[in-house]
């Protein structure tokens, strides 16, 4: 959740006023109210259905946190196509809540609304995991702001798919009908991405998921990509750590059998563990089981000889993993999948997960991430917590933005991303897609640590 900032406006406000205000603001204000013929359309959703409430360019508030008068007024003005007034309200809101990505996206949408904008969509789980949704939106917002500051005219349609399989499928069916949406960033969880990918592939719309890692997405189709590294790459570095650094060879796994990305990660980790001459303790432990009991599971795994355990939960279901860690009382070394890299783990898990080691695609202290991190903290504040989801969402959006310089058609975007010569600098490495649609990116290891001043946080262990 966004935290209230100091009264001094963040640097991004001055940047926007300089880059967009002096030029774009005057241009924006010069238009009369009769110029609606070039105003971007509202989302094409059949009827006034409940699905419409999940779409917004700025005409509705999807994130209700910090719903101040300024933010509400911005939404109302945008809905009435009073874009200069909407931008004023959101600028006012951002001086108080500078790390609200929804408002920054809406601000940029308003500033280019009368400039025949190009449009992409981003699907995030606002309704099921607000923290993760905002992490993703910060990456998208940063990429959009950088592009528009350089004279671009990108609008981003935010969509809440709640990481729900059926909803993400319905969202995709409506997105493909709106020809103004050129491509999509999302979804978050693999179950949502897999459902949506079928629609986007069939209808020829590029989808780049920043955070889904299920192996089922590899070679899914020519329009489907992802910005995070593969499970194999992340599992390999984790298996090497537990066997060769932590000196624990007998490893059990407790995972969510209903989460495709973590099922894939479990399988990849088992292969990597075997390659390091570790031993998989094949004792069932399923967070999704109706009769799951944390204390019984811990006892069962220890009785089976487990020295360490990999925790691989669904991103929206972290309570049971936290209960498991508490029951473990550090009898077994704890490993985690990338799903554990969230503020809920540091805020709720705290001491019970202190020391857990997990792989991530990005950490803001990596040498290769210095430029991205500096720019991000200029936007979100020097104390902003930057997660890997922010970085990979930035990369996914930047990849799409790069193609817009040469083509503004769905097919043209796809051809450029599939080109063997496509390669651009990302948050902490090159963005280049393999023939499978995957991205090769070396992950890093992080661990939860305690600090008297910072509380619990994720510290970089290595990026080897």
C-alpha cells in the first residue's frame, strides 16, 4: 500500500512538468472540447457489464487505497474528457502519494489523450493481490513515463484480472475486440496467463507476461512472450546453493499443486537437485490440500530425513507457507520459489522466514541494475522498495514501446519481437527473446534478513 510522502513534490513531478508540461501541457490545453473525434476510446466491453469495472484508462479508479479528493476528481474529469483538469488533479495527488503507479499512468494517459495516442494494456491482480499489482504497475508506469517524456504518446489501459483463470480469459476476449489496443503486458500468475494466452495467440495479439514462469508458456505460440527467466535458470542457481554452499543434500518440497508456475518450478528444481547430486525427499506436502496441517507436514518431512525444504506457494496464497515456516522453527533449512519475494513475507513472515533463500530475476543492488534503480527511485522515492516484478514489468513494457517506433500494428509488433536482431537494454540485462518466447536472464539469490533500522528485507546473496 502506498505510504504518504513528505510535502516536497517528488522529482517525477518536475520532470513531467518540464518534459510534458511546457510542450505537451500547452498543446493539451489548446484543444477545444469539440476535438472528441481524436480522443482515445473507452474500453470496448460488451454492454455495461461487471467486466467493464475492471478496465480503466483513467475514467474509473481501480485501486481504492488513498482515494483522496484529488484522485477522485481526476477520475471524474477524465471520464468527462476534461484531460487538462484530470492531469492537474493527478499531479496534485502525486505530490502527496508519489509511489502510486495507477495515478502516474492515468496522468500520462491524460497528457497525451488528444494526441492520437497509441495504446497497450496491462493485466494485473488488483483484486486478489494489491501489493503485487502495484509492483507490476510501477514498472509499466516508469517505462511509459520515460517514453512519453521523450515525445511519445503512449496510453496504458489498466485491467484487473485478479489472477483468476476465467476472468483473465474474458478480459482477453474483450481486449482483442478493441483494435486500438496493440499489445498486452500480463498476466501475473501462470494460471491467468495460460488462459489469456490461448485467446491472444488465436487472435494475433502480442502478450508479454512479466512474471509467469510455467513451462507450459514455452513455445506456446508466436505471439506469446515472457520477460522473466525460465524456471530452469532459477532452479539451477538455488539447487547449487543448497548442495554446495549450505551443504544440505536431502531436500523436500512443499508446493501448491494448483499453481502451474510453482508446479513447473518444483519439477525444474528436482532436476537441478539431481544434477548437483542432491537427494529429493519424496514425501507429499501440498499447500493446496484441504487437510493441510503445517505442524504435521513439518514433522513428516523431518521424519523422512529432510535437511532442507523448498517452499513453492501460489502468489496469492501465502498464509500456509508462513504457518509452515513458523512450525518448522528452523529445524530444516528453508528455500523458496520466486513467489516468496513479496512484502507480505517480510511484513508477516518476519522471523519465521528470516534466512530463507530464493532466486529472483532482479535485485536493485545488482551492478547491472544501477541505472534502472536510480531512475526508479527518482520516480518512486529514495526509500522505494523495488522488486523483481517491477523490473520485469518495466522490461516487458519497454520491449513493446521499442517496437512502436517502427510499427503500430499488432502484426508489426510481433514480427519485431521475433526478429533475431531484436535486443535492447533492460532493467538489469538485455531484453532478447528466444525462439520459444522465453528470455534468457541470469537470476540472483536473495535472503530475508533483519535490520534494526530497516526491519526485515531481502538482501542480495549473489548473482552468479
